[in-house]
C-alpha cells in the first residue's frame, strides 16, 4: 500500500499520540486524534490535492470480536457533538452488536471528558500501530 504510520501532536487538542498515516506514493495523508476526534485528510484531486479538516467532537475505540478470541480495534470520531445521553445510547447500541466500547470521549463545555476508559488506557491503545478506520 505504501504508507508510513507515525504519531504527531493533535493540531486541535495537542494530544501527543494522534495517528498520522502518510501514503508516500500518492502523497496523501490522514491524521486522526483518538482523544478529541480531530481528523484531517489530504487526498488527490485531479492534478492537485484536496484537504479536508474536521473539528473533533469526541472519539471512540471499539473492540470487535474476531477469530481466536482476538479483538479488532476500530477507532472513529463523532461528526457532531453528541450529548451525554446520545453517547450513552450509542454505546448501548454498539454493545448490543457484541462489540465492546473501550474508549469514548465527548466534548462538554470545551473539555474532553471520558464516558468510557481513561487517558491512561487511551495512551495504551495508541502506543501501538493501530491504523485509523472509519
Ligand atoms: Zn485531538
């Protein structure tokens, strides 16, 4: 695929373990912050590039059961700021499908708060090379 994954500081919240993937053949780039949910995408468009930046409104890491008792980690972000009640409902719906919500943050009064998990756990998940998924 021709990509390099590394960490960078989140441009929005300064979290030091934001995930950056650089696709060196295409010159495309994505940044995903699993703390605040900030996303950035630079993709080819015609002869140039198109940049798309989304403000973070909260993020999540969900463990999906896989063969051999393993778990596939899937990271994602909310595109709109969910209320606490909406986020709780979202978690319940996700867990009805058999997934485990490991981390979930929302933004309340400009503060990022954990409804599930903690900063220490988030750091643990982000010190590997889990690529962001949508
Ligand atoms: Zn961030």
